[in-house]
C-alpha cells in the first residue's frame, strides 16, 4: 500500500475530528491513526497481503465497530467487504454490494431518516428480489447504533462519490485521447488530398534505389 492509497482510504473515514498517524502503535504491517480528543478511537490499516488491506475502526471504548476490506489492484482502492458492529451484541453485520448501493442512494444524515427513506420506497417495489434486498438492508440498519449507522452512511457516500468522480475523469481522459486519433475517414481524406497535390507516401510509392533499377 503506497502513501496515495493510504491517504485515499483515510479520507473515507475522516470526520471533523481528524485522525492523526500514531508512530507509537504503527509498524511494518499496520498503520494506526488515533484521534487527539480520544486515545481509544483508532483507525487501523492492516496490510493482509500485497493487494489486500483490512480497515478497522474502534469507538471511544476501544471496541471494533467497523471492519472493511479493500483490494489495491487499481489506481483507486476497491472496497470488497463491509461489516458493522451490531448494537448490544458482540458480532459484526456484513453488508453486500446491493445493500451498500442502497445506503449510498437513500442514506440520510441520521439513522431514523435513512430507514424512513428506504421504508418509503418499499410499497413501490414490485420485484420480489429487490423488495427482499431493501427489507434486508432496513433490518441490518435498525440493528446498528445511531452513531455506527451515521458513520456507515457517511463513509459509504464519501467512497462512492470518489469512485464516481474517478470514473468520470477516466472516461473523459479516454475520450480526449481518442479524439486526438484521426478517424479512417480523416486518413482517407488526407491521403486523397496528398495525391491531388502529387504527394505520395513512401508506403504507396516506394523510393527506388540504384540496385532496384533495370537497364
């Protein structure tokens, strides 16, 4: 994990109370960030392999409230796993890609508002599979604490917006590069004009050398 990838992941979890790198707790395998206002709130980026990073977030009591996994195969870290601590229990609740997309689209600032937003679309859904996904997302969000739900929504939105902007920039750069390349019609037009002026490319009218000439 390079510094750019590390900073990008850190930005996903940043709040008004920013994380600060801890030289004391960081080592070759993991980077630890703490909050100046609370020494128990950690954000740990642990390198599981060359292309895999696990991110853990703890609350003011040192309890792990979030566990996410990222792949570092592209220019932008790709989130491949999301888990959040169930309120009043000691286990993590996993969220799949469909559920994360729903949180991104309908997530609000507070837990009640987010759940209300998802509940409002349920009567309009005719597809049973989609209805099941929305219902499952609601059930999982209701099992989270107010603080954890708000963190999940905020982190998801930051990450998804970054991915969207990166995708747009990539497509624009690709389109700009393609625009620089002459089309077949432009090439034919250029060659036609060259022939009219008596200018031949060496591919179509090769230069003869002395050895090629016959008496």
